[in-house]
C-alpha cells in the first residue's frame, strides 16, 4: 500500500511539503519558550532562515559542561541534532547529561523530521534548501 505522500508510486510533494512545514511550525512555536540545541553554525543558520527567532544553542566543547551551563538558564530544551549516526550519538549523550542536570528535553521534532526527510537529507543544515526545493517542485507541478 502506498503512503499518503505517494501517488502512483511517485512522491506527493504537496503532501510532503505540508507535513514538513507542520513540523517546522511546531518547532517555531516551541522555540518561543524553549531553546533548541543544534550541532553547529550551519544548523543555526538554516533554522534562522526558516524563521526561528528564539534561543538556539550550538554544541561547543564538553557536552557535560555545556549541559551544566544550560541547566542554569533552562528547565527544558529541544534537541535537534542531525539524523545520521553522529547526530544520534550526540542526541543520546545530550539526553544523558541533560537528565543528570535535571533539564527536561524533547527530541520528538528531530524524530519526526528524520522520519519524513531521511531519504532526501540527513542533517539540519540542509532543511532550508530542502524546503525551498520542495516549494519549487510544488509550484512547477501546479503551473
């Protein structure tokens, strides 16, 4: 059986774009209240280009020290590491050290994006370009 995002064995780009944009909209709303942890500057730039205006924390130095610092300002954060092996390992380590510092964490957005995008992209820094390309495909199909 074909998924909702497929028609006649082909990707339904409109549905796929809608699904990705729903997740990103949820992330924007959550980011008003909670900081988002990303791996690097390119990830932060991509999220800023997608109109996230809240606090974004880049992983720098020791994860245990960083989580201790985070605990001084935040009671809950969103983990948005890449969905490759390295990103998965970082996510697990962040969870461990955040929990040790009594900081709640949410990685559901990461999981949802990974599930939707893993065949096309593997990292946060590609999100902005990916969404732009999906929008172009949808426009071309509707012309």
